[in-house]
């Protein structure tokens, strides 16, 4: 053990026994902070290891070892999101650092495994409560994240037959019009957008132009999504507008129409839809959509300002 690490260890033991390590960190040199974090790591005292790591970064924001120390501690605390942010900050300073890149790869994998385990636990809970639909949907999500996982494969054997029975019973009670929409959904999932449009159109035509049912809203909304996929933005706008005449605050319709307006360079109309979404409750909109609309608003405001300057 080198001299500096040895003395860091002695300082650490002294402070650790007296519970004053955080106070001492305010007055010790940078390399000692780093070594103290390493010592805390050996003791698996992750909270103090993280505190020492943060002290390194606070003392010198370009000290790469500080990011490494803090990331190791956050990994030990299973704060994977915080760990990845720390690593990304360090990598931004030194993009070739092998230690930071290695830990990031490890933590991303640990995070994925943790998320998959949580999803599998959700599947079991849904199944036990008799909610086979959400059990199946959650299982599909887990499978996309970790195909071939033995735990997921075991759950598939358990869940899929139940879901297939449920689907047969559900479809047996559907009308021809509802089955047209279902066929469209199946084709949409297969990315056969033009074929899906045909089935959604059959459903819409059977319902009639004046229909305001939930089935009409879903058929028009899904057809709008298909039109968007094949860059038929006028079709997207028309279907979304029809949906919004029935449901004025349909978030998906507003966002899709805004995206279609933007693609057609109708920036003011797009901005109006985006602003309407951002005025809604955060809980209703959801973080991914809220973040998307924030980004769109910034971009659209810039485009609108450019157009004003040109006129």
C-alpha cells in the first residue's frame, strides 16, 4: 500500500470511529479525499464513499478520479440513474477514459436486469389479481428488454395460454365492425400500415361519419398513426381533427397533429397544439410526451420567429 493511501486509511479510521469524517473532508487535500472514498469503498460504506467522491468533484470539477469514486459508490448504493449521470459527466471531460466507460457498461446492464426483474414481479402480481391483460402486456415489455431470460420464459409458459383463452373469449363477443378495427390493430403491430388503413377505413365507414363512439375515436386515432407512418400528413391531420372534435383534450391526437403540422411546415398550428398539451396536467400527459412537447415547443418557436423575421 502506497504511503498516501496508508495515511488516508489511518485518517479514515480515526474519523470513522468518531463520526466526523464529513467535517474532516472539508479540510483535506484532493488526493486524500479520493483515497478516503476508496477506503470507504473497501468498508462498503457507500454513503460516505459517495460523500468523499462528491467532495472531490466539488473541489475540482475536472478531477476525473472524483467522478470514478462517486460512480463506484452510487453503483454500490444501487443508484443506477445517478451513477450513469455521474459517469456521463466524467466521460464528457474525458471521452476515452476506460474505467468510466467500463463502469457505465456494467451499470447499464445492472439497471436493465433490475428493471426486468421488477417487470417480472409485476407480471406475477397482475396474474395473481386476475388481470391477465396487463400481465401479458408487461411480460411482452420484459421480453423485449431481455429476450431469452429464463424467468421470462417460465412466465410465458404460465401467462400466454391464459391470454390466448382471454382473447378468444373477447373476440367471440365482438361485432363485425369491432373485428375490422381489431384486424387493423394486428396489421399495425406488423408495420403493415397501408393494409391496416384499409381495415380501419372499413370500420369507420360502417360506423358512419356522425358516429362519436369510443370505437370511432380509436379507429380514427389509429388510422391517423398509420397515415403518419407513411408520411400522409394531410390524412393524419384530418383524422386527428375528427378525434379532437369528439375529445377536445385527446393528447395523442394533439401530439400527432402537431407533428403532422410541423412536417408540412405549418409551424404556428403545430405550436398551438403543443402549447395546449403543455397546459394540461403533467400526470395526464406523462413525462415522455411532456418532454417531447417541450422540445417541439422550443423548435417551433424558433421556426415561427424565423418566419416573422423573413416577412
